[in-house]
């Protein structure tokens, strides 16, 4: 089944849910397909959630990174140890950032 047919099937589910089951979808909410089966058209498998929640429930790279609790070297992502990259590109471990800076500084000092 092509993607457009799946979207069409989900649209039918949305119409059914909107009109018969729960009313309209609240403002700033979108439907999350809970079972993740592309061919599923069961309106019971849909839930109105925020865009943020919908993205983080998925299997995207952003969702996987958001679920991480420790950096690749084992430091915990706590508010004190997490550096938020200003461009919005993600987060970094402050301990690892400090270790890298220290290592590069020592390397630059060797003549």
C-alpha cells in the first residue's frame, strides 16, 4: 500500500473519531498512531497529543536521543551536567566537553 493510501486510511479514521467518538481534535494537538502499524485504521489506536509528545514517542533519531539518560562515556544527563547547544542542535555532556577542552589544551601546549 502506498503512503498516500495509508494517509487516506488514517484520514478516514480521523473523521470517524472526530464525528462519532470524541468530537473535534483540540487546538494545538495532533493524532498519534499508537500501534505504529502503517496499514492499521483502527480509530482506537489514535490519541490526541502535542507535537512534542508525538515526536518523542516515535523511533526517529531525535526521539532516540531524547530518551538517552547518559552520554556515551557514562556521564548522567543532569541539569548541572548538560550543556544545551545554543543553535538548538541538541545537548552535550559538560564533563566530556571539559575533558575534551583539557585534552586539546594540553596537546596545543606540547612543542
